[in-house]
């Protein structure tokens, strides 16, 4: 499942293509992908994308008057950009939705038969915040805030790092790399960490996530037009 670095790389690639541009048409191709009914999906048509945001493991496309389009890719969902007139490059069963702009089309796709990727149309900041699980941003948090989040409940370090109520955007893949870099057992209890160990974990979290953000930015680059990013580690 895409995590913080993957989502940041996606949003960077999207920003140069859709920010400040009007959405011409949003088409829903799968009955399973749209999980909201109010406001209606056609509210987005003709409105300009004014911002892009990450909310945990979700991507948010922001329109005027606090209107939002929220994407959750889950395990097999992907975003693919195609220039005008270019085909999506996937079979119809894998196409969930398309967002057409004057300079190209963004396709939401999902491989496999289990359709878990989702899209919500949301009105109002308060409604948007219901998707926020409350975890702190690991790349913005101070060491004290990081330690406070770790010690909020008695968990293993692995479970704490992947708890969206404690840390935003970290899942199994990156937590394993973080713990390896910090030289800590995933089974160690958070409240038994020494100050030196929690400092080491803080530094390893920031270092690992930052390194992967830069790596995925480079991998994605112009390939966003021809293939979706690879979320597999290694």
C-alpha cells in the first residue's frame, strides 16, 4: 500500500500537471470506487484545482469553496497520467475513474478483482477531517512530540509506528526499514525505550522517509506519463 513517500511523490508529479487547471470532466467507470453520494460528483466539473494535500495515506485534490476529492489507493490502486488523445494503456476492468483536464487525463486504476481503492467527494473542511486518523506528521514533528506519540500507549515499536492515530502515513514497508536503520527490535515496547533509543528511532524515521521521498521523486519523474510508480521496496 502506498505510504507517505509514495503519496508525496505522486502529489509532486500531479502538481505540475493539474494545479491551477480546471477539471473538464470526471467520469466514474466502476460502481465500487465512488464511496460518497453527497455532494454529487459533477460539482467538480469546470472547477480549478487550487491545492493538493496528503491526509495520512490518502491524496486530496482541493477545489474552491472547500470542495475536495479524496483518493485512497489501498493495495493495488494506481494513478496514471496520459497526454491528450493517449489511451490509458489498461483494460476496461482495471479502469475505475478518469479526470480529464485540457492538458491530459488522470486515470485511477486497480489491478485484480478485489476493488478496494476508493474515491470520496467531500464538502467542507470539517467533513474532510473525518478522514484524518490524528497521527502526527513524522517529518514535521519535534523529538519531544515524537516521544510523546510513542509513549501514548503501551505497544511494540512496530505497532506504534504503523498506528495512524500516532503517526501519519507510515505502514509496514517503511516501518521495517526504519527499525532496521535504528537497530531496534520491532517487538520492543515503546515505554521501555531509553532516551537514546527514542532519539535513534526519531532520526531513523526522518532519514528513511526523506530518502525514499527523494528516490521515488526521481523514479517517477517523467515516467508518470508512461507507467505508474513502483511501490515495491528495493
